[in-house]
C-alpha cells in the first residue's frame, strides 16, 4: 500500500506540474520569451506608434499612412554583412511571389534601418538596389529621431546592441502588419514561402 500511495502521490505531483507548466506557457505554446511574445501578438495585435520615417526617396511617412494594406516589415542596417542580407533576400523573393497583390496596392514591404545616422536615403536606395527591388512597393526608411527609433523597436520587439566595432548585434524577423496598422504576426527569416502563404491567406478574395 505504501508503494501505491507513493506512486499516486508522484502522479498527482506530475499532473500538477504539467498543469502549472501549461498555464505558464499558454497551453505549452510558449516555451521562450520570444515565442510567448509571438503567441500574444497573434492573439492580440499590437497598435504601432505614429513614428515619422524618411524613405529611400527622401519622402516622409508613417506606417499609419499605409493603412488599408498588409505590410511586411523588417529591421536592418545597410552595412550588415550577415542576417540583414538574408532578410533582403527574403524580401526580394516575397516581392516576386506577391507581385500580383503588390501591383493591386494590397501589400507593401518596408525595411526600416536602426542605424539612421549612417543610413541616409542614398544608402537605403543602394541597399534596395543590391537586392533588385523592383518598384516603390518595397521601401527602405529610417526614423528621424532617436525617440522614434526607440518607440518603433520597442513596439516590434527588436533588440539592437552595438558590437563595439561599428556594427550591431540584433534579432531578426519578418513582421506582418494588418490593414488596421497593428502588428499581427512575426516570422523567422529564411522561410519566405510560409510568410507568403500566410499573407495570401489573409487577403480578401
């Protein structure tokens, strides 16, 4: 009987631990802080701040000005030799795969620099040129103020740390902004097919 009681107590403890883990991880969906944030964004899209950006063409706009369209947004700096190049390649592929709805004005792509002191409109234009951006539906832009940059990176969950040698260590993702101007989903780089399928699935017929 003692062994049975011990086994039952152990099983109860395991069930209690499992229930606690499920509650803490949103039904086992969130095992990391980043995963938890992505789950939360999908369930409760995040309102984005009205930060003024300067585009590669020298025009000024906010992401709110682009409401009514689905937006794909990434954060880059033009001197980045690694992950930003991967993001640029993903955006180039997305621009091709989503050419139809882009031409209809239903989707826009925006690459935002977190190195605005260096990334002038000329540098941003050169960045787009390196990846063969086809038209103005893919813009590169920079915030005009340090506070604007801070508000944007906070809203999108982007972490940027100077590496001490002129570059930055940063996380990377492709962000989906819905037509109401809210951050609605976040994807890892390197899987543009999944991003494209998700965006097309969200478009009205």
